[in-house]
């Protein structure tokens, strides 16, 4: 969850759906109760978002015993016309990457 910024706003760049999708990309074995505190939403909200993402074709759910594993469909297209034709996979690669995998660009001297 975000707090107020310098200008008094409390918005974030990603929606709840985006946060949940990124977290599932990071950890496909995560349970709803694991995702909830990371994204700052209630378990009920996360469950509804996961259902939305599944219905829209962004992920599939596979049950193994009592556990559920999610698979992100990386070839899915963004829904907004401003990103028409773009796939979510590269976006998730960037946001779901482990910080140790991200190498900063060298600065020009």
C-alpha cells in the first residue's frame, strides 16, 4: 500500500490487477494469503483479481493436491488501446525480476 506523496496523492503506477499479476509472475506457487500483504490488498480482493485475470486469459490455475499453482500466459496482450499489440511477458520480465538480476546502465563520463 502506498502512503501520501509530497503532493498529497496516494496513487500508484500499477493497479491492483497489475500488482497481483507481477507477484504471481514472481512466485507462481504463492497462495492468496501470501500475495495479499505484498500487494497491500485483502485476501478477498486478491481472490477476485485472480478470478478476473484467469477469466481474461492472463493466467491459468492448476491444482496439485491442496495447493494451487498459477501459470502466467506471457503472450497475453495488454487490454488498453494505448498498449495495443504489446504482450505482457516483457513487462513482467522487468517488474518480476530479482533485484540482483537487474544491472544498472553504466553512466556516461
